[in-house]
C-alpha cells in the first residue's frame, strides 16, 4: 500500500529486475514473431492492451529505409532498434527489452527521492496509427508504481526520414515534485573483443569529445584521492575513471548512480549542444533534442555493467497534481558514416534555430581584432600553476606592467597583435572570488598595463571564477569564510538535495556554488564582472568552468526546490546582465567563457577559451557564427606535440595561444611546474608566426569565416601518439567559403617532410589553386581525382577547388 506521501512502501525495482515477472518474448523470438506478424500489422491501426499477467503478444514494428524499430507490446519497451544501411546492425544491447522506456524520480516534502519506471505500470496499452506520411506509436502506462501516475509516450516515424520523434506526457496525481525524468532509456553494448570493428560515442562535452573503443576498461589516475559518487556529483574531483574515455579530470559522472541525474549538465555545465551518437562502420545511432530554448537536461554517456547508457535526463520542475509534457521532442534515428554524419543531421536542424542568428561576418558585436587573430599569451603574476604552493609573486610579471617588455619582444617575433591573459591577478591569491580586489600590484598599475597594452594594438584579458564563491585557497593560505559570512554568502549558495551547501572541493581550494535563482548570487557575479571591466581589459571571462547554472534544491530560494526551466531563464538573464554591466563601465569590452558556449548563448559571447581535443564538433557546428581560441590544455608534452597543438587548432578554426614561464619564455602548457624543460623558442615562434599569418591571410575565408565540411580523405601521413591516441602529424580539415569555394587546409607539424595524398571530390573539370607554405600554383584537374602534395617540415598548405 502507498504511505501517506503517496509512495509505495515496497522498493521499486530496477528496469532489469522488475521485468522478471512480466510475460514477454526474448529478443530473438520477438524478432521472428515480428517478421511473421508484419503482414497482419501493415496498413492497419493496431491496439494491444495488456497487464503484467497477460500472455505474450507480437511486438509493434516500424520498418524504414534506414532503421527497423520493435516495441514490445507487453512491456512497452524498446526490444530492438536496427540500422539497415547495407548490412543490418543491432544498435542496442542484448535483451534491451528488459529495460524500462522511462524512469521518474519524485521528491517529497522531506527531500526524499523515490524512483518509478514505466515497467512498474499496472496496465500498458500500445497503439499504432499508420498513413502514407508516417506511422505513430502511442504507448499508455496506467498507475505507474502503484501511484496515481500515468504516462503517454508518442513516437512519430515519418516515412521519408531516418529519424523518429519521441515525446512523453505525465499525469502526476501525487503532491510531489518531479525531480527528473530519464527518457528514453537506451543502452548500447560494449564492443565484442573478437570483432575488429570498433564503436565510438560522440558527446557534446565542452568543444566536442569522441570516446572509444566502447570497452569496459578501468584505471586509476595517480595523484587523486578516491571520492564517493555524491562527492563526484556535487563538485568533487573524480579520480577513479571507469573507462578509458575520460577526457578531463573534471568529468567523473560515468557510473550510473542516482546522484548523477540530479544535476543537469546542459546548457553549460560542460555540455554545449544536445547531440549524442554511437556508431561503427556498419551504422550509427543518433540522439538529440529539438529544443531551441535550452531547457535543462542531462546529456552524457553513463557506464553500466553490460554496456553504456546514452543518458538523457529531463527536468520539468513541476509538482503534482497536474500534467507535464515535454515541450520538445527527443530525436532518435540512424545514420551511416562517422561522427560527422551525425553532426550534419544536427547542424541542419540547429542552423534554422533562433540561437544561430547572425554569422560572424555579419555580427556587429565582434570587433575586427578578433577576426584578425591576435595571438594569446598567458602569464601568471603569482605562482607557476593552479596547484603549486606557496604561490609566490613572479617579479617578471608583478606588477603587470613588468610584463610589457617580454610581450613587446613576442609581438615583434610573431608580427602579430597579442591577447595577453593576466593570470593569478587576484589580490589574496590565484582564482579567489569575490574577495579578489585590489588586484596584485594595485589597481593603478593594472589599469596602466591595460591602457599601454591597448595602445600597442593588443587586447588584454582578465578571468573571473564563474559561479564560485571561494572560501579557501591552499597556495596562499587564504581563509575566505569570514568574508563569506560577513557578506551574506549563505543566501547566495545553491543547496544539495539534503539541504546542505553545494561545495566544490579541490586539492588546493574550496568554493561554494552560487545559485542563479538568488539575488545575492547574481549580484556577487555581476559585481565581480563590473570591477574587472573597470580595470580596462578588452575581454572579461567571468563564466569560467562552463557557462551554465547549477542545480539547486533550496526550499527558501525564489525558485522551485528542484531543477527546472527556472535555471535556463535565470542564467539567460544573468548572461545578458553580465554583458550590460561590463559595457556600462567599459563600452568596448568583449565577453568570453571557458569551453564552447552553449548553443543558446552563441550570440552572447564574442570569443571563448576552447577546451578542444581531437574532435572538432563545435567548430563543425558553429564556427561560422563565432571563433574561439584553442585554450591552455593542449597535451603539449614536447616540441613536436606543441607544434601539433598549434596545427590542430589552426586547421579546425581556432586562434592560438601560449603560456609564459619565468623570463618571458614560452612553456609547453599552462598548469605545469617551471622545472620542466622549455621548447625551442626560435622554432615555436617561427611556427606560430607562419601559421597565424596563414590563418589571417591565405586561408582567411575558410578558417575565420568558413563552414567546416565533412573531411575529404587525406592519407599517407605519419601517425604519432603523444597521449591522446594516434594523430596525424599533418592535421587537415575541409572548409567551404561563403561563396561556395572548397578549401582543404593542411599543417605539417613534423620534423620531416610529408607527402599527404588528398582525395578530391566532385565532378567535372576544376581549377586547383595550391598555396604550399607561400608557394602558389594552379592546375586543371578532372574530378574526382587524387593528388600528392609535397610538404616541407613545419609547413602549411591550402588547396582550393574553384
């Protein structure tokens, strides 16, 4: 019986366990029966209503030119989803039919969570309508989990598409909040070690991430202590990586535990788009949401014991009794090819949405110096890295005006304007907010640095610390709790579900997360931005650590006590207000963020601090609307890898940057101790100068304003693994200019000559214009064809098809 709160006293079983008592065919038998039943189902409206005690019934099937979908009629679950491009490929894990189609987590007044699933419904009814244009499957679930909760799932299957459109409507007869909904539950299998065809998962993490092969391998990162799942979810750093896909130490939400679903990661908490994909050479699974408003979601791969859940969580933020319907569709389909094919599907949708707005060439808010590709140069006023201590003052860069002679020399060598990034400028210690002022060296000298930099044609940058209210910093022995208490910090902080403050604990600092639903939290951020802008930088990057809100379960804030649309609305207003307050004191200042800006904020940022690796998803989707710089974590382990990070950035459309250590010397990467060796200074400056001039002059129409295309094949180049997997020492990309010209850009980062073989697509007679390290030539070719391009060591090239 349900208790007084409307919840059953029995433990709700998982989707796998709860199906043990139901009556349904195993997948193999279901497939056979579906095949036999197809003639009877075709062209008819079909309704199947069953209880958990009902006899086995044939599945509902939809067959399309690109997929074959089976819905189990007894359980209302997905029995099979196959890609039918060429060789049929089952995309889901074995016995997927056992998994529920959706899960709902409710929260009561005592902040207690209870999960129910579609498999817990008392009765399930499956109905299919069919006409010439589409087939529609409707699944009704009654009395889910012995509660007054009903659900309706609608699946539209247009005849002329390989995409299907899924929606969920819930009738919540309880008095409880919907904490989140997982829908649809889709799990893909691990690769078979006996097969050579490896699978990959595309995610929207930061600037884009590609994970694979899909294997259940675990390892532990040295130097990090273990954390519980709750600590990982609510701000702790992950140390135990459950697979080999972990891209950054920031990502630790891989194992499927309840806590990971209680905090959305889109928009902005490291997820920049609503796209995921899973594929190998036989076919792929496409998953996305067609939501142009940026409502909060959880979008990430989640590790299971027997596969990987393509995790998709929704946050309606509603309380019963009442009805809740997803205001957008989940789009599931098939494709053939690699991740670019999936990204093309998503880009076709995204380019029609309001958030794309004006392209870079038409944006009036992006100054010319951004499109002229200033070279980023970061220097720390105090300390050598984020984690070293004690964080001593660096006399070369403190006060900031001391850095000017070093920057002058670099600007002359690079023959380019600079973007000086003033790091660790905060008075009490690195990355301290909001008690950051006065800046190290004093306000007067910081303003002088900004003024003199801009007089030289440079564009200096200051970073804030996102939504963080820092309370402790090991490097400088900073204790921020007195300031926190005396300035009412308690009223600004987001709450965990148990009512405690959401705290982020690093090995070298602690901070609380500000809630965008509180006036104090908003004012803390806006005041920090205003004070930074008053110092006179050309760029303010307040939204570090991902431009997005965090979940808050407070019952005394001006928002519902669960994640929901209030988060997107609040952060959208904050982003707008942040830009306005910065420009009210510094009219020419530009706004930046760490990681690619979530697509719905694409027009609100003029540049961003990239967190790109080897999957340029964000560039592929949105480069023609905004340019970013490559960021300061480029796996620059030696000189060749340093050059490769520059080459990789250039060919994928990013501006370049470097980090200085003592004496104005270029280091390999930010956040590294200065005891390491240093790169060959003359060589890296020469490489940077030539590649940046290539970006701004020879290949400008492509690398600044162009649209990235699915790459034309470039082969016969050396591969090397510096820690991110095997990469070509001649990175390349294919671009399209606004006038339709196609250009293939190449950067030979190697110490030896390379002869890449380029396969040119198209038909008919075309003129090829080649610019290989400044040497220009033209030839007429009959497409398609293959050409070999001789490239000297450390050279760049452009092949234009006219």
